[in-house]
C-alpha cells in the first residue's frame, strides 16, 4: 500500500480541497514532508495550487497535476471536446515516478476530482484510480440534507472495490436540522469513524494524528 491518503468526495463542491489542505498543513506542522497530488483537474489549477502552498511548495504546480483541461467539466467530456483520450496508466506512472520512488517525501495527500464515479474513460472512473493507486481514502461529504444517501452509496461502492476507508469527514454549515443528526447516523450505519469539521475551521490536530496512526496499522 502506498504511504499516503486519497481525499475523495461524495460530489463536487463538498470541501475536498479545503480538507486536503488542512490535513497537509497539520502534517507539515508535525514535521512531515508531504507530496500533494491532483491527478486530474478541470476548469482551473486552483486546487493543486492550494495543496502545494499548504505543503510549502510555491512553484512548478503543474508537476503535481499531470492532467489538466481548461473546460470545467467531467474529465471524460473535457477530453472529448479537444479530441483527446485519457490514459489512466500515465497518472499511475507520474505518481510512482514523482512520489513512490522518491525518498524526499514522507507521505502523499492525493485529491480526486468530483465524486467517485466521475468518468476518466468510458470504463474507468475516479474510484478505479483510488483502487489502483492502492491508497486508503478519506471520504468528504456535506452536512446538508441528503448526505446520508450520498455518503452510504459512496461507502458501498468503495467497499465493493476493497478500498480501505480511514474516515468520513462532514463539512459545511450546521444551520439546518439534518446537520445535527448526520454525523451520528452516518457513523452508525456505515461503521466508519465520522468527523465533523466546522465551517472555516481546520481538521482537528487529534484527528490528523489519528489518521496517521491508522496508516501505520
């Protein structure tokens, strides 16, 4: 298993970049050297720039994001519009070349694009990339109404592919009634540790340390 964490989400816009950046900053405070990696980005490279800055990297962002499309669409669609095909093997090779064989970094924090079934090709999805990189995952979800369904479907899909789920992280506002119960119910029904991160707050230090300990087990 690769030494790192894959940050994935139930959907786009649920806070993956925020959670990944927060974890990276804390790991850096713990004196660990982090390799930030965004295999695929569409629309802009803002996400990988945030991850890199959290890791203390100020330039050459593109080497941490090998595949980029300017249109803010699912990667398969964005590639088709410019008559290109995505080769997932390149994403594996880039990761292995720049991280797995590089002793400079202690661990990697990888952020996916969109949700688990975002297509890279007709038969290859973001969830397949997580599986093939052999990385345990943190699943980020919104606290909003409807998140129980989305989260449990995502957990089911990951378990089916034998992806190890370290934790579920719930993000966003806590103003509605559903948000008061989602953490408890998701943890109960999934059997997976569920962490709430308050809006504009970092992932608690104790939780990052807990994730690190889980990586060792």
